[in-house]
């Protein structure tokens, strides 16, 4: 089903994806397996989800692999994507300095924790880059009664960069930051940072994959692109995702079979 002829004129595809799938090491784990199966080479453009979807809207990618369900559904509704497929999930975690100036360590209520950060004006680093993580952060801040999309506070700093840069900035400035768990587990420059809040169901983090619509952009490599989508949601692809671990800890949990994901 997934074999692609060796003589095919276009044996490579471009996947616009999130920084978390790249920075965590997931692609380094699964792409060699996909290439061995199909002969198709995957070139990854790692961006925030919003930027990845914009890249695909311009026709500069064949597949989008991101984590912002509402934005993905809008992408399909606008005619830019063929169909959204759930692939896997993990969760977000709130990272903070060991000194914990907001006094929130150990909480499982992310909204109350963010409200405490706001009330105590503890330093917070935001990616500010329209990524899936940034979109999730804005939603959580809204629940906490703070408009982070238009902040008027010196303690809230949006840096407009990826997850690794946000974690580095938080480490250097002893600040709080929302991160996806996979990138956190792969992050080496932790300094005094630690997980302070986890386990709230509102921190669920779902990933989806979409073939860019060739009716919008005839240059899209629909055959090999669909082969990649099909492989990700197949038992083999799902098994490869489940098998990716750091320090024995599983980073992503496959759920392509969940129609509600």
C-alpha cells in the first residue's frame, strides 16, 4: 500500500510541522522507518503551527503535521487541506523556577496557577509565535482572566520564537513558561527549571496531519504525501510513534483510531 516506485519523478515531500515534533527528536526516529518502507524522503520545515499552516496555504508544503485542532479544521474548511486525521497526543506542562515565586508548584489547576502568576506579577515567557502551544496558552490565559493576546504587563514577555528558545529564555531569566511535554523531556539546558503544574485535562495536546489540497496547488505531491499520511495513521506508523522514548519515557501516544480526537 505504501510502496512508492523507485523511478518516481518526485520521491520526496515537504512536511510543514511544529517545532515540538522536530525538537523532541520524533522525526529523527520515525522518518528513517518511513523512508525504508516507501523510498520517499521527507524534508521537514519546523515552524509554529500558524506559520506551518501559512506555508501550506502558499503551496510550499505537501503535508501539514501540527497541533491546533480548530485551526486545522478551518484550514480544511477553507479548501486548503483534503482531510484532517488525528495522529497522536501528549500534554502541556507549566514549567517554572525552583524558587516558585507564584507559589503554584504541585497544583493540578492550570487556570488557578496562571491567575497566581498574574496576581503576583511573576515573570512569564510566551512563545508569541502563533504556534499550537501559543494558541493553547492564550486560551488558558483567557480562562484565567488575562488577555495575553494584548498584554499590558511588564512581567509577561512574548518573544516570537520557538519552544526551545522560550525554554532557554525562561531558564536564563527564572521565568514560568508553558511547554509541550515532549520538548521539555528533550530539553537539556534546564538550569533551575522544573515542572510546576501538570495533569489538568485542559492541558491536553492533540496532533493532526493533513494533505495539502492539490486542487488549490497543483504542485502538491499528492501521491507520496498521502502515502506519508496513510503511514502515520497505520498500525506500523502508530507503533513507531509509540516506540519513541527518551530516558524510557514515552513522549507521544498514538490515537489515530479515535474519531473524536
